[in-house]
């Protein structure tokens, strides 16, 4: 995919929000019901606890409301809602439920690209603004606990629930998005899948191998399109699947772990919610300043991948 074309109407992030269920499940609690341990889970995944509960729409509404309030907007001024989820409450119309609950009157639709869903939604929202929309709410929300086999020690420690949201607003000039990349490889669907009505199934070793490769490839393409190198990246926000995948991808990209936003030790793998949760955490802790280059990159079942380069700040104060 090309860099953002010169003259395209740009957008900036003006607000963000998150939502996590109150219920915390620790590794020790999992170890009480299956053949595992805190040490085993941490060593292989980096996860220490995860949040479980709520509904996908409910979590999306909470995160979206926070983002709109931070942006200082009347919800009626939002021109579109894009909700990324692979664990919807309804077969369709989840974004419309969020739109209605938040008091908006605009187009609203769901996107499902598994754990890459937020990247697909974010790029789509930028396209909407390039075509004339002024404000778009982008949300990643999941309740993966509903499709997790809690007797499978290969998947049960990984997946969890949560939501993250961003408000994009149009601006004068090119905005924050410098370049983007979306990818898919349908031949790899079988290694990470969930049949309709069935639990998540995963071939862990093969997912690890392919995930690192497709994340690195996507990130490198985005950097190349933007005309930047790994040394220019102030912060990488990867999909929060597994700390070993994050470490391997960062190493191959030449980006130190200290420049990565990581929350999966507290949240687990929240699929399409993981990138906005990690980004919001970094922003809340002052890790990003105006002018910084931020690399977002994810992968997911399908197998899908997506990345983009943002120059933080743009036409609004961050």
C-alpha cells in the first residue's frame, strides 16, 4: 500500500478511552483448574492476569464515551462509528447499538479482521475522513472469554476481554497518518481459527512463526512507504498476543523493547482491543509527545496483518 497521498485530507487523534471488566483472573486461579502454573504462563506468554466479563457492546460504549469526552465533542457531531470485533454480541449491528447508546446519529458498521481488526478499522476511518467525514469514532472491543475453551491450557491463559477507542478529527494539512499497510494470507486460516459457535483453536508454534514474519513484513512496508527507519520510531504499539512474539518482532525490526508499549501482562490478549489499550496506556503515561513517530502493528487469524506510521500531534494538540 502507498504512503498517504499528497493532498489527501488528513486526520488526527483528539481523544481516547479504554474499558476493562472488573473481574480479574490470575494465573494462579487458572492453575487451580488445569495443568499449568504462574511460572509456566509468564515464561511462555508474559501474561500475569487478564480481565473477564461484560458485553462487547457495553465495553465499546464505555471506551467510546471516554474518547468522545476527552475530545470535548457532542456525540451528535460524530460522522461515523467503526467497531472492530471478532466476538460480537449480535451477528450484525453491534456498531449501531454503540451509536444508539452514545446518542449519535450517523453511519455505524462492524469490522472483523480478528486481532488485526483495529488496524483495518483505523485505516478505514482515515479513508472516510479523506472522503469528507469530519469526525469518526474507532473502537476495538472484545469478549473473547465467551469463545475460549477454559479447559485448554494452550489457549485459556491467553484470551481476555476489553475495549479501546480513538476519536479521529479532520484537520488542515496531511494529519498524522504517514503510511499504512494491510495484508492477508487465507492459506494460514487453519492455524488460528474459531468456527461459528465454536471455541478458539490455535497451533501455537506455527502461529508464532508466521505472526513474527507477517508483523515484521507489514511494519517494514509501512516504514518504507513513510520514508523512515526503525531508528526514527519513538514508540511501537504491537498487538498484545504474546511477549515472545513482541520481543522477536522488535528484535528483527531493530527496535528495543524499551520503545514498545506493552500491557498484556495485565490484560492478556484482547484481540482487536489490544492495540488501542496499549496506545492509550502509553499516552496516559506521557510516553508520546508531539512530533514523535508511532508505529502501530498487528496480526490476527485469517491470517491478517496491518500497520501504520503516525506522526503524533498533527493539526491538534495531542
